C-alpha cells in the first residue's frame, strides 16, 4: 500500500469503530449536562444492540434494504423507554445514581440474554443478520484527487451521521434556549427553578435523549461490527463512550474527537497486521489498548475535566 492507501485505510476504520461511541457519548453529554450520571449506558447499548439485531432478523425479508435504519429507529425508541428506569429511580425517587445505573446494566445484561434464549430455542446468541451497514462511495466527491480517496471512498454512512449528530448536539446545547435550560439544571438547579425552569422535567428529557442515542449506538455497533447479539457483543463500549465524554470535557465536539481517538485505538487490533511497524507489536497489546485508555481517561490522568456542578445530586425543591 502507498501512503494514501494507508491513511484512507486507517481513517475509515477509525470512524467505523468511532460511530457507536460518538452516538452513545453524545447521549452521555446530554444526561450529565442535565445533572444525572448515567453509568447505565453500557446496559442501554445492550438493549439497543439486542433490539436492533432481533428486529433486523424479523424484518429483513419484508423490508429489504430499509431494514437497517428501521431497526435502528426501533432500537432508539425501545432504549429511550428503558432509560426511564434510571430517570424514575434517580430523579423521582432520588436513588443513588451510580447504583441505579449499575442496576440498569445488570438488568439489561440479564434481560436481553434471557430473551435471546427464549426467542431462539435456548441458544446463547442470535443468528447473524443479512442486512448490514455497508460501505459506499460518495458520488462526485469520491473523484476528488487524494481527498476523495481518503474521505469519500469506502466509507460508512453511519460514520458521517455520527459526526453530524455531534455537531447538531453542540448547536442544541450551546446555541438554543433548550440547551441553555438543560445546562442550567445541571449547574445551578435552584437558580434554574427560580427562573421557572422545570428541573426534574429537563432531567427526564436529558436521560431519555441519552437512552435514544445510546440505543442508536448499540444498534449500529451490532449491525456493523458483530452482526449478531450475545452476552459479549457490547463489551465495555458504553464505558468507553463515558470515558470519551470525560476526555472531551462534557462538550459534544470534544467528545467526538475523543471517540474518534478511541475508535482508532480499537481499529488497531484488526488493521494492525496490515500496517508497517504496528504489525510488529504483539496483538494482545493492541486488544487491551482501548481499555487502558478508558481507565486513564476515567481516572483523570488525561487533562483536567470539570463535571457539571450539580451532577449526581438529586434536586429537592426548596432545599439549600
């Protein structure tokens, strides 16, 4: 491969692995900006992946090429509804948000595998889907010298949709009245309440947005990378998305950059053998690299990150 081939190979594989992290990380930004910690995004991704794969299997024969995006839409709705479990427990009943998120992860892991066994005659994983997210060339732009080969050939539509979602997320958070209210309840909920903003309602919305985006992330991961669902399908992806959010300092664009970096780290385990120098590194190190980076990001070793002031704090009206 020449230099352009290597760059384009790395680029589209990094974006390919980053897309689920960008969607889920964006969900994490929305919920934590509203003041609710959502450790349960790992479980939300599992629900999204399970729903996406099962609906894909049942709809493929009748819906054909429309199956993938219909399945993603259904996964988004189901995951958003499931995320209400976290919202009700942590906002209405003021349960510890970390414990509630952990319980959601356990519920999702056990519940989805239980349903897989019930639906597929006791088997621990689903069959492989036939309708998948595939690569394509962007018309016209693919013919641009060098740039076209790197950015617009053999790309996945979901990669660019993820980038677009992060940009829209930034605009919503920082350029709209809704975003201002959402950030206000995550920073100073009492002041926001004084201004007439319904704090708990905004937090419910933040959690449901995170559920919807996490479901999309899970469905995309399952239908583009693993192509089936089992207990090992979402192996730490939700936690990586949370790490990307922290790495990106609770900003959608910063999170997107961190997610692409994590996506690149994940892609090394598959593309490494085809790259000079990297192919000499034992593959086991490439497999553990994304998880090491996740631990470093969550532990706060990579730059200083300041969380929203009211994060992980239930709001009690009238209490100072």
